[in-house]
C-alpha cells in the first residue's frame, strides 16, 4: 500500500457463464448469466484501502 502499487494479477477476474434456471430455450444469449470471480487478495486490498480513505475523510473533514 505504501508504494502505491497493485500487482495486475490482483485485478484479474475469471468469468463463468451459468444457465439461468427455468429458461425454455438455451440457444439464446439471454438464457445465460456471466459471473465474474475476483481474486480474493485483491478484494481484501480494496477493502483496506476503502476503509483507510473513509477514516481519512471523516477525521480530516475532507468532504
């Protein structure tokens, strides 16, 4: 966090396509739902940064 660097593999995701239940015709794209699976370490790092920024904004009355 101090370096301001986030490895690119922390921001990558894998998309899985799932069938929507109860659809009659699975030959059309609307019958499927894409789900993005994110890297857990990247999500934790995003949460830490968001918490720190929120604390800074509240204590320093930035907004």
